[in-house]
């Protein structure tokens, strides 16, 4: 069910979300031997990551996704309240965060996007960027610190 909610949050269409989940399960089934030593928590994270990638593939095939707008994807949140005022506030926060992210050095930007937009673990980020896990942890720490400084400098308190 979690995979479907994530897919629906990205694709905003029931049938497309079902297709993404189905593609994810097919991918997992085709590669099941690779996942033999994975525990339940890691398998859940893997399934979520695979379904996100399948959603992005669907959006790319449809021409709705480019490299520039990947970080704008909004995931479904089961606990979110869908009141217009909250949605407006959320959009404003997204604009602010996007502006601040653009001011970060590429090394800090990359780890933040992988961590919080792609929901990658520190180990996955390290593997993708060819870094040590400790380096990823330090960059995440520095990136969050720099974001706080930039937000405060721009006059945004409480982020």
C-alpha cells in the first residue's frame, strides 16, 4: 500500500500509479537473487526507491519530467490535510527552499537532493556519488547548517 501511495503522490493518476507499482514488482521479481541478504527494513526502502524511479520513468516517457524539475516532485503524505490555506503555505515554503537550494555548492546540493527528494540512505548516496559514508554524513550536516544560515540571512525564521 505504501508503494501505491508514493506512486499516486508522484503521478496523480490511479491507473498510472498502479502501473508504476506493477513495474516495480516486475523489476524486483526479475532481480530477486540480488536481494537475498536484505532485511525487511532495507527491502522496504528498496521497494520505495524502485517505485519512485518507475514513476520518474513514466513521467519522462510522457514528457512531463526533465532534470530541472525532478526536485519539485511532491510525494503523497497520508497525514497531510488538504486545506487550501495549508497548500498555499506549503507552495510558498517550497519556493523558498528551492531558492535557498540553488545557492548551495553542488557538493552540498547533491547530497540534500538524494537524501530528501529521492529518499536515499546515506549508504546509497555514498555509493552513487563514490564517497565514504562519513563524508556523506558530514556533507549532510554542512548542507543543513548552510541552509539554516541562508534562511536566517534571508529573514526566514523557524525553518
